[in-house]
C-alpha cells in the first residue's frame, strides 16, 4: 500500500522503515505538516500517516477522500486533531496508537514532579558553576502529600501505581472510575474537590470540549494555593495566560509541562539559532519554577472508525 507519511523527522523515517521491513508498504516520507494546502502531496496514496500537529479537520479529510484516501493511521494516542464524525461519514478508517507505553508517560510525569520539587534543573546549573548554596532549593516530602490525577485511564493508572509507592494520598477525577486505581487507594472526587485538595495536580485526560481550558481564570481560585500543576496530556487542557497569572500570584507554586497549547510552531523543531516568537511561551521560560519538555517521544494500533 502506498502511504503518505506527514510531519516526519529522521527518527520517524528510521523506525517506520525498519517496522515496514516485511510489510513492504511504499512509504512516502514528507517533512511537511498535513494541512489543506499540503493534501495534494498525498496524490496516489491509499493511506496517510499523521502526527499530533497534523490537521485532520473535515475540509482536510474531504480533500484526502477526494484523492482516494481510505485510511488515516495516527502515530499518536491522542486524536483530538481528527474530526472522527467526518471521517466516519466519508468512509475513512482512522487508527491510532492505542497506548504509547503508558509507563513512559507516567514515569516522565514523575520525573517532572521530582525535578520541580527538588529543583534539580537549578541545582544542576548551580553546581556546574561551583555554586553550592542551598537557598531556593528547598523541596518537600512527597510522602503523605495529596496528588490529584485527572483522567485515570492507562497513563493515570500507571502514575497512581508509582505514586502509591511514594506514600502519596491519591485523589482521582474521571467520569469512568478505574477499579485498579480504587484498589490503590485513590478516592474519586468531583473536579472542584480535586482542585481544592491536591498539593500536586496531574492531568491525564484527553482533550475534549469538557476538558478544554480546564485550568483557566475562573478555575484558578479553586486550586490549593502553592500547588504543583503538571500537564502531560494536551496543551489546551490549560489556558496558558491564566496559568502565568496563577504563577505570578503564587496560586500555582510550580508548573511542569510536556505539552503546550500553541506547540505546533515550536515543538519537534530545533529553533536554537532563532528567537521564540511566541511571547506567552517565552514568558513561561522566565520562571525558575517552570519546567518544560517538548513532547517527549514515548513510542502498538487500534481502530477508531
Ligand atoms: P486513556 O484513554 O487510557 O485514558 C483517558 C482517561 O481520561 C479515561 O479514563 C477517560 O474516562 C478520562 N476522561 C475522559 N474525559 C474526562 C474528563 N472530562 N475528566 C476527567 N477524565 C476524563 O488515555 P491514556 O493513554 O491514559 O492517555 C491520556 C492522554 O494523554 C491522551 O488522551 C493524550 O492526550 C495524552 N498523551 C500524551 C502523550 C505525550 O506525549 N505527552 C503521549 C500519550 C498520550
């Protein structure tokens, strides 16, 4: 099958070419992101392969269907960028990665928590410059702290398992409680309660209309003052300008991000010889208590339509 593979980097080509060994598909690797104007590049293909920042809205899907595309294979677990209803109406099958190793994302979440708490990023730089002063490096015991997990699917459950080992008190919020998390001692509470009680709040829900801007100006006052906020789900689950205000006012004591609402123009690119045009992102980088990783690579397919 001829497959147009959008938004590829050298590492995508390496792993996809190796995985394609026996299958023998004709993979057409493209650097560009999928958008209405780049759809013609899929001419002649029967399937396309897309990533998190590719546009799979209705007009793009209609244009792809016009070229004869019948399959969209996502290289991501999240599928918020796909209009599934339009895909279904157009007879396009959509497949996703059912789970990046959930442990990889959960462990990365713990890395962010520990690094922010113990100021590892600051200590690393100080010690390299011969500065062994302790001021500003004080952290707290995770043991006994209340951690709120919003979204207790595969990743949320893996995180609950690790944090139970740390001796944390676990709160959870999910419309579908996970019995494995309950067995780990997690108490399911409404959103307002998890906001109010959590010393650390970690987001592991999909981006949906209900979770879009879950953390925003109106919800900031509901958070426990000085709390740690971690988002490794999707950028738009938090409203970044409000979060900056929360950091300035001390409502948010520290922030760990692996995703950013406007990441499409930043993440996955080496921009080190340019300047960052996104003033909101640039402002985030000025906080010593903010740690950002750019969508770490956490690399199994299941049918969505
Ligand atoms: P999953 O589908 O196993 O779990 C998602 C959970 O969120 C489900 O239990 C669901 O009931 C719950 N949920 C849905 N709506 C909710 C709401 N309004 N409030 C609270 N909970 C809600 O998904 P998985 O594999 O655990 O991944 C979670 C999310 O993490 C994905 O949707 C994706 O956006 C993100 N992700 C990020 C990665 C990264 O590179 N940073 C990698 C993989 C996933």
